[in-house]
C-alpha cells in the first residue's frame, strides 16, 4: 500500500497502525490467488457476452411495458439469455420476485403437491425458508406443510461434508420424496459453500436411485464463482436473487429460476397463475438495468470474492476463527468470522456500516427481522436496499456470534470497509 494511501486511511477513517500492518501481511498472502479467480471472471464474461450476442440484444430490448406486458421482447429475450448462460432449457427472470427466497418459494410450491416429500440434504436451510417449509414451530400458515407437503432433513457430517449414506437411505425408504433441496452457500451456518463438484456428486446419487426426483439448488451468492453452474452438472432447477451476484450491483430488484422447461413452467404458475405463467408481467422500465447488471456480474462477483479472501486472512491474523480459510477453494462470496463475543460481533458490523457509501452516518442495531427467529444485525449501506453484492455484513445474535461478510462492488471498497470494521473492534 502506498504511504500516501496509508496516511489517507489514517486521516480519514482513523485506521490504526495495527490494522494496516495486518492488511499488508494479509494482502501478500492472498494476492497470488487473485489470478486464479481472474481467469474464472474472464471465462464467465465471455459466456455472458456470447449469450447476449446470440440473442442479438439491442436497445429495442430495453423495453418499458405496462399493463399485462404481453410480448415484452426484452423480458422474453432475457429469459433466453439466462437459459443460455446456465445451459438450461428454460428460465424466468423477473423484477416481480421480491427476493431469492420468493424465487425459491415459487420453485417449491410450483413443483410439490399434497403427499409429496421435500428433503433438504445440507441440514436446515437458510432461515427465511423455514416459514415456506413450515418448520417455524406452530406458525405454519401458508406453508408447504399446511398444504400437506412433508419435510425430511439430512444433516451434514460433523466435518461439514455431505452424508451420502443418509441421503441414499431416505430416498430408498421414502418413495414420496419428490424434490431434493441443495443449498450451495453457507447460509447462517459454519460450513464451506458446496463446490460444483460436490453438488454434482449429490445429484448423481439422487438420480441413480430415482431419476424422477427434482434436484433444486439454492444458487444465491454462488453465480459466476466457478466456470460451471449447478445446471451444468445435472440440477433440474436453480434459483437466486438479482440483488446478489448475478445482478451486478445494478439490477434494482428481482430473481430468477432456470432449469428444465416443465419445472420452470410450474414455478412460473406460482409467480403469476396457472395458464399465464411467464407470458404476462410488465417490466416497469427496468430491463436495461437487468441486462447491464448481468453484463457486469462476472467482474463484480469476483471483486466481491477478492474482498472475502482478504477478510478471511486479515481476520485470521487478528486472532479470529474464519471459514473458509483464505487457501480454500471458494464457491460463494460469503466469509464467516466467529467472534465468540457479542460486542465484538456488533462492533464489526457497525464498522462495515461506517465504511458504506450510503447511510455511513447511521449505526445498525440488532432487531427482530421478518423471517428470522433470532434478532439480526445487518450492515447494509447500499445503493440498492438489501443488496448483498454490495459490501455488507449480517449476523443472527446467537452464540457463537458469527458474522457473515459478503459483497463489494470493487475490491478497494471491500478493503476499506474491512479495515474500518477491524479498527472499530480495536478502538
């Protein structure tokens, strides 16, 4: 780091010498890995560019439809672009999805029926899915369980690996299993994200026992971190949010579902209604932003991943447990830091908020957030509300007090935010 930059950090943000020294040590350790991920970025940039060129995207696709939105060429072409990128039969990409959970919910409700069984093979899914499944205690109104869909769960092994023996046992002993849920990212757990090769192994085991079982991958935080996506290795469906990786920090809202045509169609009937599905839905003038965000997404996703790499190493050098380690192969942009201390956790998140370009002057506090059983603190000073491809950090206020950092539209911003957060603990 240039001396003038160090001094600017000290003068502007009161970064102390200890934090800067740790940064310089950490950067030396992680910089050699950047080339590996830059190659992935370039590969995926070619993939996105080629998909847009094949569809002959032009300004005429930046539509501003209203009412029913019939024959919105921008919307329909974007579906085909996504299907091409994901090597899938079909896709539905819409601003009408309010978040990734909504997209996943449509995929689940659209493809499960009374008497079917949903099985999660990575332990308990992310908190916001609990209400969809119906595992929120007595509050199951509107859930799959209320509709008569059963739920089973295979926990991970103690070392965080997939319990294939238990998966096989469940599938062989319960013929009502219709859909397997695979969560790629760590969520609010203490495990590494599933690599594409690990997702393939799960799918191979499932399809060997029953090829008719639907394999759905929660792909949030994982897009463009590998040269392949889950649908490249046999996933029937994958879903995610446009205000995470694949929106490139530009898409203002929305989500996507990609996969086999029959399953995507069923999901689209839950987004709208049966018989209409994806044929309706005006796009409110956001199509240019969705295309442009997708175009930037391979670059922005890797910038965020570089920030996670730095965070892993600098927080480890500062004495905290981290997962994944900076030397681990990555499959999402999330970095978990275990503080074992409530106050240090809160100070870290508040430091990330201080380093934000938006709302840096406010302090985030733990609060009762819809969809979560514990209070949650969220540092999210973003241009787009809740955008976790922008630098953010959040944590449920529960032992062992783990913070989950993700995002950063540029590596430089991620670096500054992490230094402010670390200094906030020291100070």
